[in-house]
């Protein structure tokens, strides 16, 4: 008990000190607290109902959708908002939500958890519902092989056999978890194509996880997602209980789709554009209904949530609308290109490539992204500005993609970059990697007027 | 003049932007008014290897290795690759593909696998990953260029007799982190741990491979014209600067 009190106090004090220094750190307070009390997360999580999201892509956006439903229902809920999704950051959020004696102030939590951290986090937390979005190739310098990522998630989930799992039926890797775990499972998926003319991409999972035979597909939505089927051992896409059955409209601001949820049909507006957010929405609906929300409440939440923090976040730079879309890996980046090519309006494209630890130190993945797709935009592409620590690698990639020299400009300084964006007469799409997003977003927010990232 | 490029196993050996090497070779031929024909040979497909001038093999994940070894044996590709290498055809093999061209691989816990055996190198699995940006210099016989790249491997490769290192490590691990060598050169087979992909930022190395392939296809054909490589050289220098810590 004394240790708990000490650890919570230390955590809160460290956090306060960082705030006073105008730093938004969430990892250090948690680290201090865990040093004092290694099982603090488990203690603090005991009386909190947790909905946890893990998987490679879509965690933050999905978590915002989930949080919206709790807010709409007036349920007191906290979340790890600032993308600090390792055990230190998650512990710090729980400590922040606790009284000094360890009692929770708010009864509900929406937690996003890094795939590699899920083993440690789920060793302590006992979520009611866990949503696994997908498993894609991601920063292999950190995670190793894609099957290792899946294995980390599996090991985490094996600690919590009572949690209801919401699994992406279209991801052969994610869906396979059901075969290995005793948990109650809800599958969700997309039954129809998401894009008219998607980029050609490599599959991150072309061969059967169980017998290594090449999968056959009735439908590929993007990447390796779709109606897969192993012709040899019969492993195939499970039938989803919650599914997108029709895409009615996709615009620059959102999508309208039809969903079928446990036999009930719903028209759903998704308050964020692009096909991959349709996946996030159907996953959120599956998780929320598993958590006990009504279908109507879940549909309302995905219809009016706001994401921010670099996920399709909008800024107004003078007369220019700017959309910032965080990219972390080839799959995510290819989906942004799909989104771009579906727009009718002209656009200036900005790419900021960093190679810090959180971005992945290996920038090779830019050659697995089909930037050649930008050529199809023709005159609608007014230019490409490149920045970030590895801007020259990015510029070279675009040269080999065939982007004309006169459309390509490297601007290393972010202030100069923002000025160049403001001078444009067309909407701007900014695609930064994680740490580039943090820096650029801070500067853009100052210019446009916005919140600090921990708020 | 047309170079025929064979991309071996693009379906499974494609881990780290390896396709970028193919794009780079094709573009640098096209910019000079030459052409390239790329044939992809995935698992289950075979072809007459004598028609190709240059072979590319990328890196992959362990998960697919079993499928690959099976296909190499069953489809007869292993024998075709050995024959093409002995015949002086140009090979660029990266990371897992480089290991695969070698004789054998022993995992860190002692399991042994026979690989293609096109070149006399052996790889011993390790438990520590050798990972990061690195710089090496090619031997004069392989063009003498300074190469910047990214390596990420746990296997330690040692060269047999008759196989020369592709170059010497300036900063990083290279073949095994011990003897300062990086990559392998035997006949016209070039193996390296530099994925990334290696060619766009190292245009001299790319042109040396193309020139070698052209010389073999049509002896006395001529010399590749220089290209405007400012962006390539800037990208190279930028990486070299932060890896070597000098200006």
C-alpha cells in the first residue's frame, strides 16, 4: 500500500515537473512509478473497465472513436491520448487517474497499446474487450519479422483468456489468433472493395500461416487484407459478425457506408476520409457493441468523433486547408496515396521523413511505397515538397518514381517549409513520419493556433 | 541494346524495399536510351536462365525460408542459378538472398541447412542483430566505390577460398562484425548485406553492375555515358556524413 502511494505520488510529481518545464513527457513519470512499484498498472487497473486497442495501423484513430462513445454516454473515461502506448506511458495515465491511495477517479479507460508492449501490459491489465486492428510490416528494425509482431500480440492476449477479442477477419494474421486462444471472439471485416484503382502493393502475408501455401483471394481491400483462403489446409477468412456491406460515398471529409452488425443493418457516416478509416470504424463498432453500447450509440460515435494529432488532422494555414496524415509504414503510406488519387481537387504534397527510433531507423520502406501513383494525378499534383532528416533519400525516391524535377523541392528547415506551404494556392496534404509529425505539428499549431499535444 | 533482368523470388524475397534496386537499374538504362526487360520468377515458376543477363535476389523473412528451399530444389532453380553464376552472369544478391547463394546456413542453435551453393560462403546464425546505417568501400576489382547502406542481420557470413570480399567496412558490421569484410565477389556474383535499397544512393556501384552485364553480353559494346547524379550524390553524402560523423 505504501509503495503504491509512493509510486503514484512520484508519478504525479514527475509529470507536474515536466509540465512546468513545458515538456509533454508521459514515459518518464511511468518509468519512475514502475521502478518503485513494478505491478502498479495491475493494482491501478483492478477497478477500471478497460477497452484496449492494439495492432499495427489504426490504433489511435480507433481509440478516439471508442472514447467518443463513452463521452456521448456521459461515462467517465480516460485514455492515453498522446500516443504514449508503452507500459510506462499507460501506467502514467492510470496513476494520473488514481487518487493517492490508488482508487480510480474515472471508471472507464480506452487504452491503445503498442504491439510489442502488449505482453507486458496485458500481464497486468485485465481489459473487458480487446480490439486487434491488423498486423502489417512495420519498422522491422524494432519489431523484427512480421510473425514476431503477431507472436507478441498472441503472448499478450494469452494472459487474458476472459477478455472478448474483436479481430479483423480480413487480416489472415490477426484472424489466426482465434485458433490459438480460448477467448470469446467477434470478427469484423469489409465485404466490398474500398478503392476503384488501388496501388499495387506487396502482400505482407502472401502464404498461409499454418501450411505455407499461397493464399487465394476473392477480394483484396488493400495490402494483404481481404477474403483470403488457403487452398491446401482450408484456413480462410472467418465470417464477420460486424461487416461493411456497401460503400455509398467517399469524399475528402468522410465516408458513408452500410454496415451489418449481428444481423441489424445501419447506415454509417464516418467522420474521417479514406478507406483505411472505414476499417477503423467497423472495428470500433464491433468493439463498442461488445462493450455493451447499442449499435446506434456506436454509429453515432464514429459519425462525429474528432481525431487530431496528425491523423488526417486539419489546419487552416492562411487561406489554405492543410491535412496532416501520419505515416509509419508502407501499408499506411500506400493507403494515403489511394486516398490522394481519389480526390478531385488539386493538391500540394509534403513529405517529411525522419529516421529516429520512433520512426524506424531504416528508411528502406519508402521503396515499398508506390509513389509512382502520384504521376496519375497529373496537373492535380501542384508540387511535392520534401523535408525531414532523410529528405534527400525521399527526394531520390521521388526522382526514381518519375516525379518531374520542376515539381520537386527539398526544404530542410521547417519554418521555411511552412512558409512555402502557406504560399500555395491549393490544399496541402502533409505526410510526416512520427517524430517529424511532432515537430512539424508543434510549429504548425503555433502558426495556426492549436493545442499542445498532451492536452 | 537491351539488358534482360531476372528478379528471383519477388514474392517472398522482398523485405526491405528491394524492388528499388530493380527500378534503379531500369531507370539508369532508360535514361541512357538503353532498355531493360524485367522478368519476375516467383515460387513455382521456372524459365530458361540462359536468356538473362543480370539476376537480382533480395532479402526475406525466416517464415518463408522453408517454402523457398523447397522450391529451389523442386523447380531446379538451384542448379540453374549455380550454372548461371559459373557462366559469368551478373548477380546482385542482398542480405537473405546473399546468404541463400552461399553453401549453407547453420542456425544459432545448431540446425543446418544446405543453400544454393553458387558461391563458397557459409553463414552462421547469431543471437545478436547487426543493425544500422553503415559505410564500406568496394575493392578496386568491384569498382572501388564508397557504399552507404543499412544492414540488419543476425547471420555471420564467412568467405571460403576463392571468394573475395566485396569491400572493407569503414563503419558498421559487414559480413560478420569481426573481420572487417563486407559482402562477397566471385566471378560476376556480387553479394552484400546492404539493403535499403543499395543502388539509388550508390549510382557508381549500380553503373558498375550494368557495365559488367553489358560487357559480358556484348564485349566491346562501349562505356555507359555519365548521368546527372547530383541528387544521388547528395543523398549519399548526407548518409555518409552522419554515419562517419565528419563533414
